């Protein structure tokens, strides 16, 4: 088994160091994801996220995808353009609209999605294999609580920043 050396920053914040470790872990997973997606399928992480979104949730506007996925609008726009150019999604005007474009997966996009999802699920199964089922549930619940706090704080900040009438 190869040496399992964590990045130096992992230990710089002391215990529990949860926040920085979450950020570092997310970056580690994203880099690995990016490398694999590019090498194996010729797509970026942003393109994968858009393709996965429309394959799972159904056709949507780029704006809706960006909001739902917490993604930068320019990043979503570039990803959609590349996916359209690759024939993995289509982009057509929303019925009755001259502005809103609906992004939908093509048949080849759906096939690619299924293959990537199968490999991504296998990867995530491997990286959590040392956790017990109870630990997986506990980590998932803890992450959900943290995410809910972020959303609450964001809503409170937005509420405070609204101009008073």
C-alpha cells in the first residue's frame, strides 16, 4: 500500500481543525476528480456538474443550475458551451421566451453521465471504505448540520443587507 501522507496544511491548525480540514479535503477530492474526468473523459469538473445536474434533475436553465449547484454563473456558462459543442447537452429557448435557454442532456450525454456516475460512486465507496456504516451516517448528518448553518447565516446576512424602506 502506498504511503498515506496528508498535505502539510492538514496538521497546521491543530485539533480539531475541522473547518480548514473540510476545505482541504474538498480541494483534494476536487483535484482528483478533475484529473480523472479530464484524463478519462475529456471534460472538466464544471462540465461534469452541469451534465450530472440535467441528467438527474431534468432540463433547466443555466441560471437555475448555477443557483442550485452553488456555482459561478460564468463557470456554468463556459461548461454549458463546451457541453453543447461536444454534443452532450442541447440548449434551446424555453417555450414562450426569447431569453431563457433550457439545457437538456442528449442521448450521448446521458450515456456518458451513467458511465462517469458509476466510476464516481466506485471512487467514493473506496475512499470511505474504512468508515463503518454508522460513521458514514454520522458524517453525513454532521455535514448537513454545517451546511444548514451556512445557509442560515447567509439568509441572515442577506436580510440585514436589504435596504430599509
